[in-house]
C-alpha cells in the first residue's frame, strides 16, 4: 500500500522539476553489441533519457553521475534496471513497450530513493527526498516544519524573489554537514543521525538560497557570517541544539566566518547600524558590494569596526528555543 502511494508521489515530483533543468549537460552512451534495436528505438531511448534523467539527477543529491551508459541487455527478464550512471534495458520488452519508456525510466530511477514527499503550504513547496532508510521520522518532520516556518520569513525579510520551490535531500553518500546549491539543500544522513536536534541547519542553509549571490559577489566569510547571523536571529531552536555565538577572543578575526562573524554582525546591528546586514545582503545580491560598502554605511572601514568591537564586545544575546 505504502509503495503504491509513494510511486504516485514520485511521478509528480518528476513532473514538477523536469522543466527546471536547462543548463546542465548529461551524456548518454547506448551500448547495443548485437544490434537488437532499430534506429527509431535508439532515438526514442535518447529522447526519454533527455526528458527524465536530468530531472532525476537534480533531485537525486550528491555527485549523481552525468555520463550514463544504457546497455541493451537481455540477461535479465526485468524491463529495465536503472540507477545513476547505468541503465539496462531488455530488448524484447522495449520492442513492445517503447511508448512506455519514459514512464518506466522515471519509475525505475526513483526506486533508488527511500521516500519522496511533495509538501505545499501558503505558496511554498518542499520536495523532501530521503535516500536514508534509517532516517528518524521526528527529525524528518522537524526539518520540514522548520522549512515552512523559517524560509517564508527569510524570503520576506531579505529577498522576495527567492524560489518558492525547494528540495531537501537526505543523502547517505554526502559526507559534510549540509550544503545549498540552486534550490536544493543536501543534508548528510550521518550528520543528522549524530545531531538530531540540529534542526536550524535548515535556517542557515535556506538563508543561502535566499542569498543567491552567484559567483564573485563577495568574500565567503561574509556570506557564511550572514547565514549564521540569520540562524541566530530566526532559528527555531538554537537552545535545543546548544548552538551559540562564541564570546569574543583576541585571536579572532571577522574573516573567521560562521558564528564568530555572526556575533560581530549582531553587535553591529545593535551598536552601529540597525538593518546593516539586510543592506549588505541586498548589495551582495546586486553585485554592488565592495569593501567600501562598510564605509558608506557606517563611516568606518571593516577593520575599524572590528577594532571597535574588540574593545567593547559585550552584547546581550537572546536565543530561540522550543
Ligand atoms: Zn553556509
């Protein structure tokens, strides 16, 4: 029963994302040593691949193979075996079912996932794909709830043009903590298992989607500092995950990035200029940010501001909790 339902959902996932895939290239090599298929079927295979595979790869997660071999292989009686990078098709099935090719390829590829859910709320969509059979269901629900609670808020505050269709992929092959690219966030299955309360990874990573600066807009420490500042300010349970901004120490620098930079930003907001982070975020997105932005906004250089901070770094911090 569950399988059936999840299949229907999987097909709709593909429908929704197939058009989003334009500038990434995938190659198909058809291997047919005994010339069992006609030129027409060969063309149909290529067309089905081009329609289905890029959308699959987009949703699949980390390091999905771009070069794919499709082998005509009658050793198996199954219609098709499909995984990232490798597809095998039975030629006699193909001769009778070429019209079903696209649908079958979608179905077989999506079987590589443990689950896929499409969730919608107030104009926002989340496609949640799990490749981890042991994903804790409470963690899953918390990741989803945090998306719908935090992301619309971040979009409203920082960038109303942000995408309203986001993918979450819990990936067992991905080894870091989490990362955002395009509208997709990868979560490490191992990290979430070890840190089930670290739900505000969602806040940090969805802020990266909102940022959407593109390449070369500004330094990495600034991008990451802003994302952690957003986590500090809009996170749902920083107390529960024991996440906090570390107290100032002399050996720190604003370029340390992440939480150290975020604390400095909280201090700037309170003591120098309220709203400065939203302004910088906007400049970065418009590719207008330069080191001189600090001077224009505050009358001081970033180094002078950090020096002021180092002399009087006290600040009352308030953390969110459930
Ligand atoms: Zn980040």
